[in-house]
């Protein structure tokens, strides 16, 4: 557990460095109210992925494009994307504008991924996991989540963290063995 906790803390320090060096939160504040969510917020980071919700009164594609252009002009990140999830209706994803950023840092094997969602309100899934994790997180649960995320990174890289949280909080997984058995005959490349 100690090694995974150290690894998680190092990844979070790297995330802080990216956020500070890019002044990302300062930039985002010009366009709405940013809130870091997910593994960063829970202190459960096991890979280079920062999730940010950018709350606005009204969804605004022009503002999303303006933000993306400012980030491109800043030239800190290596890759940029904009997805219109207002026009493309997918019940698995929130209605909003998604800005994806990637950044390679020297001592990390993969590119960092920063997901920014322009939203008018928190997503039900995000609120659900925030409450469950914050209400129940203790040393044993932290250990299990970090172990499963570490295993996910090596064996099931496309599996989202929310699937891990769901399996734990729905009582389907209580150990690494349960996790391996659960996915023995499943395709983890699709969304769950």
C-alpha cells in the first residue's frame, strides 16, 4: 500500500505542476467557475488524468472555442480537441462542450490528459461518486481503489475509474481477485 500511496502522491504533484505551469485554473476562471473533480479531488490518482468541470450559466459554444483558442495560443499543451456534446446527444455523456488537452512530461510514460467540460450543472454520476467516496473513504477503501487502479492500468487500460467505483460501491468487488474474476470474460475496451 505504501508504494501505491507514494506513487499516487507523486502523480498528484505532477498534476499540480501542470496546473501551475499552465496557469490553467486562472485561464478557466475567465470563462466560468472551474471545479477539479475525479481522482485528483479524491486523492486517488494513479495515472495522468485531470478532470475539470467548468460551470457556466448557459452553454456557449463560442466561449468554448474562445477558451480553446486561448489555450492553443498559450502553447503549453501538445494536443487540443473540442467536442460538441450539445449537438451530439449521447446519454452516457453530459450535455456540454468538451475540451481535451494533452501534455507530455519527461518522467511520465504517457501523455497527460486534461478533460474540461463546460457544463451548467454537475453531472448526476459525478455528484454520486463525490458523495460516496467522500462519505466512505478510509484507509482500507483507499488501498483497494489504488490497487484496482494500478491493476487496471496494466491489464484494463480503457476501463474508466467510475467503473471501479461503481463495482466497489455496488458490492460486486471487494478484492483484487474479485476484480480479476469480474473481468475474466468481459471486453473492457467498451464503456461500462
